[in-house]
C-alpha cells in the first residue's frame, strides 16, 4: 500500500501558476477588435524579437513598439530565460518586465509600468515549482513613505492526476485602510473537459471548458463580485477549419453583448487577417474592426 501511494505521488504533475487556472477556457473567447490594426513581427535573431503595432480607432491613433529578448537557458518547451519584455507607445508610456530563472525550480519576476514619466505600478514576484505544487509570493506597489503595499500569496497542489486544489491570500494596506481577502480554488481536468472554480469573500469565478472534437471547442464562464454586486454569465466557442486555415471565435454574455472574430491565415504569405464585430444590445453600441498581422 505504501509503495502504491508513493508511486502515485511521483506521477503527480506540477499544477502550473494560479493566474493560468482559467486560461484554457478564456482562450476560446474572442478578443474585441475596434478600428484598424497593423502588427508587424520581426525575428531579428533566435533570441531577439521586435514588433510594431499601429492602431487607428475612434480614439486617437496609437503606435506601440515591443521588444523581447529570450536567453539560452531553457526550463521547458517554449520557456527560455532570462526573459526581457518591453513595450512603449507613442505617448511615452512604458511597460517592462524581467523574468529570471534563479534555480531549477525558482523563478523571479519584476514588472514596471510608467505613465507620463511617472511610475504607476511596480511589482516583484517569486515562484517555486515543486514536483506536484506551486507557491508564489507577490509584492506590489510598496511605498514606505505612505505606508501602503499589496502582498499576494498563491499556492496550488495536485491532489490526484486530475484534481488541483489551492488558494490565494491578498493583503492590502494604505492610509486609514487595511484588509485581507482569502480565495479558495479548485480545478478538475480530463482529456475532454476542464472545470475550474475560485470562491471567496470577494466573489466567485467559475469556468467550464469542453473540447467536442478537433474542430469545436466551447467555454462557459460565471463571475460574481460582492463589491459591485454584479454577476456575469458568458458563453464562448471556437471553430477551427484547418482546410481553409481559418479560426472563428464567438461569444454571448448575460449583458446581451454578442461578438465574433474570424481569423484567416493567408498561406503561403506570412499574413494573418482578422475581422471582428461586437454588439451591445442594451447600450445600442456597435463596434467592429479588422487587423493584419505580418509574421
């Protein structure tokens, strides 16, 4: 009996990061497109990539420049360290982050955001990935002078090959205000479907993902907030048409917002064309747009 339990523990997998619990379901939903967007990606070397984005919408036009450097140290498929990412727009706003692999199981990240030459946010993360668990500690916007800080702790543990349980603790302190919120999380995974639930004093977030076949995937999300006292129910689906190099994503939520995005890869050219439209029936607001991505 003891040997069998030890063998089962060795077969448990690492549950990944807390922030990616609902990622599989969210990938099914379309990303809203408004106006005209042109994205040009360029691989300057095996480790350095650059991207230019021009976005013209009902608001003022924006230009974004993004640069990414990935080092030679590989921790897994598609994971190279150190990782340096920076993005600046035409207004001078900057987003930057640095991710380091300090040891085989320990990762550290620093992220900064500036707006109009002033620091808006700065955040420091440390993560330890064991064979069957992940623990993360985050320190956000520490300000000794004003005595304000945000501290976040995450823990995920694989109970079986299918079940993952964990939690999140968020502590915030600012002048004349202090508090903490505990959230419990669970995720059950099978080859065909994934069910995830976060629940705590701040509200609840549940998602369900199902892969019907190689062409059809669907996702359902439910979110409730005790602070805003609002609940939202969303349904999304993804249809892959491999023969035509096309992917269609559609969604409908309880606020009567209907949307869809059609992506078409124009092989053999390195171009991807996307056309999207979203309609808010309650607010009578219609948004549409298209984008072209050059790889």
